[in-house]
C-alpha cells in the first residue's frame, strides 16, 4: 500500500545514508519540518526535473526519504537542519497543498542488500576514505562502512563532481556492484584527462 510523505524538491540528489544540511526559510518547509519533528516522520527529497526550489517544480519519481537528526535556529531567523537519507522511494502521485507543499504518494523501493566490496573496487574505497577525511564535519553523523559496496557507491556518487542527472541515474540503479563499476569508469575517465 502506498504511503504519503511531504516532498522537498531540490537541485541535488540525496542518497541513502548520506547527510543533507539545509537552511530553511519558506513557511511551507518550516511547517513541514515542525510536523516531521512532532510526529517523528521523515520527508522525501527528489531532484527537480523542471522548475525551481522556491517555485512550482516537477521532480524525478525516484527519491530518498530523509530523517531530521539535528536542528538549530540562526540569529537571522533561518532554520538549519541536518537530515540523513534512509530509503529510496518511487512517487506514484504528487499533489500540491494550499500552502504549496508537495505531498507524494510513494512506493518504497527494496533496500539494497549489504554486498561485500569487490577487490576491484578497493582503490575506490581508499579514495573515498581520503575524501571523507577532508569532509569530516559534514560526515560526522555518518557511520563509515568501507567494506559495503552499496555504502561506498552511494558516498562516491554524492561527493564526486557529477552532473545532477548522472547522480539521479546512480540513485535509481538497484545493483551496488553496477553502480561501483560505473563510478570506476567515471574516475578512470577523469584520470585520463
């Protein structure tokens, strides 16, 4: 049976297990965050296909559920939150509330199984470890799992300099080894430039 979740259209892709720092100022999203905290529920994050973050937006159908881990208010009145991605979904229907907030009817996509990191991907995991060491503050709430092919692929997909449409494609892939193969090909192509 489909579930209903509030949807936050963004110009970025959130992966399961990944951090999402946000500064929130729009009333519809302040209300959404308040409701999510009150009811201990998450919200959906989907990449904008057409439109903008502050106006009407059509999003890709596959997104990620985010759960708020921390929040604070700035002196300027903005709300800062840190959310973590949890599970992927496919939006089957989206309706817009009177306040402009999108509500998506979603089907949960299967959780990727924990697959051991293939030996061929060890250099990618080592590269990731070096990159994350430079981003320690942003990834402080993320438990490292360098032996998990899915986790390594998700982290590389979110931090590599890729076009957002390519990130979306990597989110939609359901095979962690295939995702790592594609990322390995992209890394090798960058190294040859």
